């Protein structure tokens, strides 16, 4: 029994090494998967934030254009009113 126990003990390290190798590979794959998901999520969040910023910029530009158009129309109306007064 003593010799058998010694024989089993000498085999144990290689079994552990194999299990350790599989565990290390499993954790590396898991880590890679988590990193890839985090990168993808960050990319999507950045893209969404970029879209929102672009929409906000477009809205501001449209608002400024409307204000400019309103001011221009006001000036045109004033000129037309002045013309009418001068013609009468």
C-alpha cells in the first residue's frame, strides 16, 4: 500500500498541471469574453452619445436658422411697410 500511495502521489502533479492548464485557459477565455463585451458596450455607448450630440447640434443649428429667418422676415416686413408709407 505504501508503494502504491507513492506511485499515486507521483502522478498527482501532472493531473494538477493539466487541470491548472485547463482552468487557466478557461479564465483567459472568460476574461477575453468580458473584455470584448466591455469594449463593445463602450463603443455602443460612445456611438449613442455621439448621435445624441449630433442631434443636439442639429437642433441648435435649426433653431438659429429659424431665428435668423424670423429676423430677416421682420426686416423685410418693416421695409415693405416703409415702402407703403412712402408710396402713399
